[in-house]
């Protein structure tokens, strides 16, 4: 499991939650979910773990939690764009 602290315009939002999803990575699935403002990523499956994830994986004696701008995390960047578009559409429909 890896954990990342995403920042939106330089701020961390501890009440930010996004529904879980997954993407296929080789033989595995990479599950992603955002709870309490932290992005949790879990790789599940029979294949070898993705090497790029290794530096971020939590270990018993070492908890690295990278801090990243949301624009550097495509999954969350797309989510933010979708939310902004939905808000703009609602605002336009209210006239």
C-alpha cells in the first residue's frame, strides 16, 4: 500500500473523499481511493508489483508519504476537472 498527500492549490483538504476505482496494471489491478485527504493506492493480483510504486510503499519501519500537487496525479486531476465542469453546468442552468 502506498499513501500520497495531494495538495489542491497548495492546500491539503482533510475532509476530501473520492470514491474508489481501479486501473489494470499488467496482470494486476491498482485500486485508488481518497479518504481524509490522503490517496491510498493498493496493488492486487498475481503479477509482480509495479517497480515505480516501490519507493512509495509503506513499510513496517518506514512510512514515506509523498506530498504532490493534484495536477501531478491524473486520477485526481480528472476528478477535479469533472467537478468543476458539473458546478459550471449547474450554475449555468440556474441562470
